[in-house]
């Protein structure tokens, strides 16, 4: 976040905006990878329970 601080101090709003977008994209990308690895796992139910509880 040093780049964001530098951009704000020098009032480079375009650079500050790009920095925020890049940081958000990285966070969302990491979240997608986490969810993708978990979505492959099947959820198990105890025997005899219906899908709706």
C-alpha cells in the first residue's frame, strides 16, 4: 500500500484509482481460488436424511 500512499500524497488520483482496482482484483482472485478448491468437495449428509432439512 506504499504506492497508494505515494499516489495520494502527490495527488495522482488516476494512479490511486488504479492501485485500488488492482488490489481489489488480487483479493477477488485469491478468493476465487479458495472457493474453487472447496467447491469440488461433496457435502455429505447423514444416512436417511433428505436433501431438504
